[in-house]
C-alpha cells in the first residue's frame, strides 16, 4: 500500500508538471529562460519555498 501511494503521488506530479508546457508552450519556454538566469542561491530559495508550501498543503490535507 505504501508504494501505491508514492507512485500515485509521483504520477500526479508528472501530470501537473506536464500540463504547463502542454497548455502554454511559449510561456513555459519564457519562464524556463528566466529561471536559467537566476543564481544558484535564488533557485535553491525558490525550491525550498515550494517544498515548504507542498509540505504544509500535505499536512493540511492529510492532517
């Protein structure tokens, strides 16, 4: 059961990540180009904020 939940979560991440370039490929390309210009520390900070937001959402939904 544990692996089923992990694979389900991974499948949902892939679906959501794939929606953005599918719906707006030009805007997605522009966003990726802007992200490529950011410093490593800035990207790490953005990644950390996204992870914390995901964790908080997970605790709210599952709690």
